[in-house]
C-alpha cells in the first residue's frame, strides 16, 4: 500500500500554489503523481448568475465562454510555470518505477465541487484549500462526503513538511478509524505519532489503547494524551495540543448532521476546518 496518485483541484483564487506546495511535500515521500484538475464552468452554469432572457442569452453565452477560455489559459500557465520552477515532470501517461514527483493537467467542464466528487473516486488522497467563509466549502464538502477518500485541508500558508509529526484526534468512531487505515502509508512514515484522545468512549467505540495496539502491529510506537476539556472546547484543545507538540498533520474524522447535499459539517469538524494552521486529514 502506497500513495501513488494525489488529486488537487485548482482555480484562479490565488490558493492553488499553496495547496500544490503541500501536495508536493507529501508526493516527495512516495514519488507520487499529482493530478491537477481545473473545472471550467459552463455557460449554462454561469447563466444562473446572469441574464436568462432569450434576447440576451446568446450574448451571455459568448461572454461566458470567452471568460472561461481566458481563465483556463491563465491558470494552466500558472501550473506550467510552477512545474518548471519546482522541477516537476509534466506528463500525460501513467508511469511506474520512476523517482521524483510528476504532475498532469486536466480540464473538465462543470462546477468544481461536481468535478471533484467524480474524479476523487479514483485517487489515493485529495488536497483542497481551507475554505474562506463560503468560498471553497462546496468543494471541501464534495471531496469529504462523496468520494470515500481521505481529504487534506490546507491552510493559507506555505507548507514545506507534512506527515513527519502526526496527531490523531481519536474518539473511537468509524470515521477516525477510516482516516487512520486509509492513510496508513502516511502514518507509517511518521517519526512521531501522538494520539489525542477523548476522555472516554461510549458503546461500540474503541479506546485509544486499541489504536496504539493497531499501530504497534504496523511497527509504529505512539504516545497518548487524554484531552482535558469541556465538550464545547474540543476543537480549540485539539489545535492547541498540535501546536504544543510540533504537529504538522492532524488526522480526524469528518462529521456531519445531515446527508449528502443537505449536510453541514458539525461542531468540532467545522471549528478545525475554519481555524487550523496546519494541514488536517479528514475522512468520512
């Protein structure tokens, strides 16, 4: 089991390079490939925000297509320049047994959230930008809820190291268990593993000692720290513990209180998404 393919959606919002920096930091550990995808919104989608009267629809369509083409060219040039600056091979066909990071560019029509939901089903991990208010929320939610893959949310700062010192926000649930097992290559490559455990588990949830035993079966030692906080302070306490222990990647379950397109990320998940200053790997 290894990380071979990483999906990175980009748009012209100035965050693409920061997300790529984090993806490259991880890709270097596995000689992985980065699939960079840009969603080109169709004129029909853009009409939802503009005129729909028959007399102006053709004009809006033409303007929308021109804008989309210009935006695609601009963002692709940023991608090409990035690959050249960082010595990343820009390839079009899969390769194996070759050292170093590679990347490829894909352009697809549609809304970014829909494109990520579709392309994310066949990748090993998805990197997305940390949402800024409502910007980026739909893409994050689609990656988390509709792909079944681990999603790494990248803050708006330059990330040069990821996965050396890992914390696991453990509450014994199926979601955090899936986060650990689906990202096992990343976990096994860590120098430090810190289990940040809820004070107690309930029902069928597993205690932190079971996670520590699982990690030992995979040759990894870990430390456990029991969180001492009120339930409404879990998010703050998690992030403080990460800062105090030099953590560069936090693993946690992604939780919601409704289903699919109607869902809203729940309490602790939302707090961490909005406030983390390190990459966070979520799994739902």
